[in-house]
C-alpha cells in the first residue's frame, strides 16, 4: 500500500517556525504600507534642500547670503534662514550636482534613522528579552513611517544630523563623563539654534562642565563663521534672527508650536506677546523640572525626550520635521509599560494606560498633521473642536506627554551601552 501523505506540522505558539512566519508577515505588512504614507509627501520634492543650494550658489557668486530671495506663490518670498555656521557646512555641496547632494542628504538621513533607532530600542530589547532583529526591524520601519521622518526626507532637511549629535552627546558622552561631553549639543546649536534648549537641560541637571563645553562649542563655531563671513554674521545675529516672517507665516498648520496655536486662534491678527511669553515660561519651567527629575532618577532618555518636547513647544516656529521627539517618547512609554507588573493590583491598569498612550502617540505622529491635511493657514477660531484638535494635534500631544511621560528609576534602569 502506498504510504499516506504526512501533513505538515501545524503552526502553534510553541513552534519557532510559526513565530518566524508571523514576524516576517508583520515586517512585510509594515514595509508595504510605507509607500502609501510617503506618496503625499512627494510633493515636497526636496524643496528646502533646493533653496539651500540656490542660496549657496548666490553666496558663492559674491552676493550677501541673506539677500537671497526665492519667489513663492504661497508665501510670496522664501529666504535662507540658517545661521552662518550652517552655511559654511552647506557651501561645499554647491560644488556638486543637485542630484548628488540629494542622494548624500537622503542617505545620511536613512543612516541616521537606523543608528538612532538602534540606540533607543536596544536597551529595551535587552531589559525585556525581546527578539532583537525583529524588534529593531519593526522599530526602524515605524520610524520611517513617522511624519517628521517623512518631512525630513522629502524636504531634504538636516534634522537627523542634529538628532545624532544630540543623542551621541546626551546618551553616551555626558553620562559617561567624557571630556568632550557637550560638543555635540554645541555644534547642533550653532547649526540650527533649536537644540540650544539642551544646554538649559544640562544646566537643569547640574552637568556644569558639559553645559560650559556646549556653550563654548557653539560660541567657537559661531565665531569661526564670523571670521569667514563677518558681514553676513553681523546681519544674521542683529537682524535676521529676529525676523520670524522670513521662515513663513506663524499661523500655518505646519507650525506646531504654542505660538503657532495662538496664531491660528487669532488669525489674521498676530497673537499678543504677553500670553505667549507666560506660556513659554510655564512650559519651560515645568518641562525642565520634570526632565531634571528623570535624569536624576537615572532615565537619561526620558529627560532628553521631555526637553525636546519643551523645545518644540516654546520655539516660535516649530515645523513638523522638527518634532522627532515623539519617537523616543513612544519608546519610553512602551518600556515603562513592559515594566508594569500585570500581576499587581496597580500594574495592569498602568500597563493598559501606557500602551494606550504609546499607541495614540504613534498613530498621531504617523498619520501626521500636514501630510494628510495641508501646510496652509488654518481657519479661524470659529472652526469646530475637531478641526482645532486636528490642526494642533502635535501641540496638544506634546503638552500631554510633557505631563504624562513616565521615567525609570535608577534601581531598574540599566546603563546604555556605547554606540
């Protein structure tokens, strides 16, 4: 008699092959969704990078850097708005074909995403004994799905360079007591000003030496630019820095700061400065207080994340590609949720709350504010509550996370390994 065919083994929870298959399906499914998320963002077509390069060509031809003007049908005119030190680093790229510059910027951003995600997720993998390759792969794909990453790539922005400098400094150099601790934050501040909030974080956490090094590095980089381009440097620091109209209308949906929210409420009039300054003082004080507590408890990542959220809220202009800090916030939330003991009375509700908050933050940051709405001016305060929430989703999420983001105690947190 012929032998009866043998049925293949069933995939069960205890079957390693079954786990592998499910993980592979998960990775493929996430990867398949990415093109659909990036499609709306393709309209940017490296818009910002092209402005940088045209400004560099203009500058190289002997014209004043901040005289560069590019006509724009929406805003009327666009300008080069970065500090002179950033211009020094960008100028060599003007010698290359634009296509080569696009490839270099995109490649560096992709590499930065992979490296920084590994830094954030590996400690969580080790603490909770998660499957390393699968967890890191899913995490990297999800970071690529986040709107701030999409906007950074499709605009041709330099945000991931700043993130790499900040995280290298604050996750490794500062906790390790390295002599060069503070250099990364200082360089990032000289490039784009926004990272200067992390110098305040160093002061709040009493990292005096690192704060001095960061301040000195930013000063030296600025003076170097002033030595190379004295007139442009003088003009930037005495005039262009304070001209917020050079970077676009503050009531644009893309401006997800407290000032942007107030501007949308009062549009077409500009908001009063006093309420905004009071909000800035309150948010900065509270946020840095929580960040310092997190750092003293031993959770550097939570402290850094809270500081990044503060920076996004208090800056007059915070475009969506600046808001990288939702990514480490989700990592902190998931890590804390996995720490919660479901067998204890308070453990299960805490885990549900943290996972719900992580999922909500992940959904908002992936779905986005401008990719699926628009960059333009939001309607006035007569809008519905739903419209208000949608147009200000990142501001509201930042405020929620500023109050609710947990942090690990030194008794449970493990030191982060060197990159």
